[in-house]
């Protein structure tokens, strides 16, 4: 039966092509896998495959001479090699008649990509970080970042983020991230930010509240703007900006370097400071200030680890403790700094030589918009003490005022049992800063009356513990 024989031959050829494309019967896949394709045209490579005996059929409309191969395939089968060669151009191999391989168009699935910073709720000016997350198993060639159709940065390795300068104009902006796969496909994400609207010609400064939320001791990080209500001086305010903890910070690491702090303390403090500095983002800055009864060392604001840690290697730990004076000085230093302002005090809190009282420091805390953390060393006991300037009762009151200043700033006290816990304390504080919510709003009726304006933040979520700065002086 000639017809049956012809059908049998056709089926055999079809099976050969199926096995060939699957890589099970691959007459020259080993040679193909060893070839260097980069820099050659796709047409040239396909012709080379044809010369080797593979029946490849394609249209010149699909495979054009200008299609160049930029990367050598990583696949080990002929089918895989063909797929990777063709994918960047939206093509794929398919089984054709009589054992042939057809080059056809493929349906390219978009690569999931999302811009995570900036967000549409924030005002954007000057130098900022733009960041994207790519949720895909696809190997990426690059991610391009655009602002208003202008290419600003290209990133080839994760994490996909870059520092860009968008200028100081108060305008609407469109941010776009485009992810390109190594073997074809792409994904696009856009975020539009709006200009800040000003009513008439009133000078109103944006207030920011840094909010830490925990539930059963664990951070709560999945809330949205609608979960928050801010009440400023008795008036509910609309949120203008809403961000999470990647807002740039400027920190003073204020380290007690009095003589009593020497045993094992320098190494532990160095490790803790290094842990904090190593997790700073590109726009973050810090300075290290060592103090006893006087300032022993103070670095410039920087994010260079060696520069910031040098005083811990070179400065002798001597003298008594003037904590109040130096906490006040830290707050003063931060007055002209940008970003989220933070002081991390490392001390047992026993001030014996300050000329300022803690009520003076509390006055400054209320005017500085600075969050104060106190890493409290308890190695010398919890009880009160007497000093040359103050008796037991006065020193107890000073410590209570220090605790009050920390709480009122929105910070917290991290009590340690020993110096071996210092490194973990610094790391925990940085983790908390990265998990904070940043709520921006315009206060009502700015009077600059020099009075205390209480702030309340209400959070619509069950069982949450909320911590934030409880107010400010309107100045």
C-alpha cells in the first residue's frame, strides 16, 4: 500500500523532528553548544544550522539581516539553543512538515516589574533613589529607569535601584522602569507623582511624623494611608505624603567615652557602630561623637565606615561624664541637616558633670524634630547616685527626664544587660528605622506661637502598639 508507506514515512519524519526539538535525538547539539554565537547575525547562524543538515524554514520578514546575537546561549540541547537565539526577537522554533523546523512568532509574556520608590503619594525633588522589584524567574539583561521619557539610569544587576536627580521644579513627574529579559520579553511599571499644591501665598512647612507599629513585639509593615489618622493640635489633617522607612536619615552616634567604660567596651561599640553604618542607604549620613566631661572626637557627617570608626581606634577613654551637655550638642548639630534626624545615645545615663539640666535638653528635643534612642548600659546598677553637683533625688529626676525626652521624641530605650548586646542593639534600631512609616501633612493655622502642639496618630488595625513623636513647638 503506497499510501500507507508514504504516511509511515511522514510520521517517522515528524517523530524525528519532535525528538530533535526535544533534544533526545540531537545529531549535532554538542557541536552547536560549543559554538560562540555572540557578535554573529541570526541569519548567519541559521544558515550554518542548515548547512549542517537541519531543515530550518523561515521568512525574511521575520528573520532580518540586522538581527544580531549579543549573548551566547546557555542551553545544552539544540531546541534550547534555538529558543534562546530566537527569543530576543519574539520568535521561537516550531515543528514543521516532513521533519522541518519552522521559525514563527512567539507570544512573549511580560516580565512582572514594580516601581517601589518613589510612590505616587510623595512629593519628589532633587536627588532621590528610584527602585524597582522584579518578580520573575526570567534572567534579566537590564532595568532602565526613565523620568518623563528621559533615560536616567540603567542597572544590570540586582538590587535594581539608582540615585537620580530630578531637579527642584514643583511639577508632575512620570517615573518608568523597563525590565528586559536576556532571552527576550520585557516589563514596564510607571508611577506618577504630583506637584505640591500651595494655597494662596501662605508659607506652610510640611510636617513629618515617624511612626513605629508593632503587634506582639513584631513589626507591622503592611498598612496603607487609609489606615492612619493624624490629629495636629486637635485638628484632623489630610496626609500629603506617605512613605516607609527608606526615607534618608542623618544620625549622630553619641558614645559615652568616659574612663569607666573601657573594659571590652571599645570593641563592642566599634562592632555595633559598624553594623549600623553598613546598613545605611546611599543618601544616609552619620557622624560619631565621643564624649566624657568634654568632647573627645567628632567626625564630619559621612557614610564612609573607616572615617566614622577611626575615633574609636585613636581616642583614649578618659574623664567623667557630661551627658546632658553632649546630647544637647548633638541635637544642635542636627538643626541644619536634611532628612530624618536621629540621635543614638550609648551610655549608662549617669551624668555627673554637665552644666545643662535635662529640662534644657527636653526643651531642645521638642524643637528639633529628632528621634532619640538610648542604648542603656546597666552594668553599674539601676539605683540612683550622688554626684558633686546633684544629690540622689536630683539625679533620679534627671534620669526620669532623660527617659521622658526619649519617649516624647518617638524613640525608645534599649536596656542592655551587658556590652555583648551592643552590636545587636544598633542593628535592631536600624531595622526599626527601616520599618517606620513616614506621614507627611500640613499643620492647621500655623501661628508660630512658640507653644507646644500635641500630635496624635490613630491607626486602624487590631492590637497594634504605636510609637511616634507626641508633638512639636510651633516656631
